[in-house]
């Protein structure tokens, strides 16, 4: 299990425990966290679960696969270094303490 902090664009924080094997997106969805819409349900077919990863975590996450990188082209104001799709981040104990911030909006 990992404790993940989701930060709304306004700065409001939500700290939740997410079970291993789920995705960071599922953790947000299952806990009613606003700002992650997840329109495609985790199929990496949209960009509505886009977040900015805290700079301290960028190098600690698995690298982006080509499909995720392509979908991020459709995200709201993507950041080449910090933007990730939460549907592609599988929760493990190694993600304990992860912080992600939602963009102003999802498109």
C-alpha cells in the first residue's frame, strides 16, 4: 500500500492510501478526488487523468511508454518532464509518499 498525496489545482490536498496493484488514477477515482476525470477508464486512450508529478518523484517513476507520451500531447499544458497519466502508474510500496498535482483542467 502507498500513501499518495493528490493536490488540486487550487492547492487543496487529499492524502489517501492506495492498495498495491491499483493505478494512481484508480486511487483518485475510488476516493472521489476531484481533478482526475479518467474518461477512458484507464485504457490510455485519453488524457483526462493527467497530473504533474512532484519534481522529487520524476526520476523515481518508471519511464513513460510511447503510448503514454503520445496521449500527453492532448493534455492541458503538458510539462515534458513532470506530466504523467495516472492510469499508467501502477501502485507499489515504492510509490509511498508520491505527490501529484492536477492541472487547471482536463481536456
